[in-house]
C-alpha cells in the first residue's frame, strides 16, 4: 500500500489504513481517537503489518487507546490522501462496501449540515439513560 498525503509519499509497505473525521467507529472503537468533525482535517491511522498476527497487537493497543504511541503506527492529520495498491483492493466506507483502490480522499468543509433536536427533560433524548 502506498499512501500519498497532501501530495507527498508518506507510506509504502503492507498496512491497514483508516481515515476518519470522527473519533468513534463501529462499537465505540476510537481508531481515529483525536479526530474532530469540525477542525477541517481528516485523521489517518496506518497500522503497518507484514503479518496478520501483528493486527492482533494493533487491535489490543487500539482498545487501550494507545495505538498512536506505537512505532509501527502512523497517526496524522491530513487534508487529502491517495491510497494505491499493486492491484485493486476493496475498501469500506462507514462499514459498507466502498470502491476499489486507488482511492482519493479529501476534506470537503461545510458539505453537510445536521439539524439535531434539543434534549427533552434532561436525558430524555438518550433512552438508555432513563429517558422516555
């Protein structure tokens, strides 16, 4: 996998890469633990792995929220990235099947506006906290 960040080659080896704009993924995993949706940047996490067993260690460090501190993990904030592979490889977008590589990913500021209703009666908006 080759990863070009903001126009410069930043990684060229076997890896599993995540790019996100929020800190939580799936069941609350904080893979992009420092990501903020409003900072105008994407967070890139690259788990270097020549062997599948290395992914188990990466998973453990991710659960402990310590993966950005490990030497074989790249954690950077970026504006754009291109991910290339020797042959097309499938990707995922928010857990759903995504396009095959190569991928071009970039920040699109102010592309979505959300309307969120105000909370009712304290924690009423959150049913698992005793709401309606």
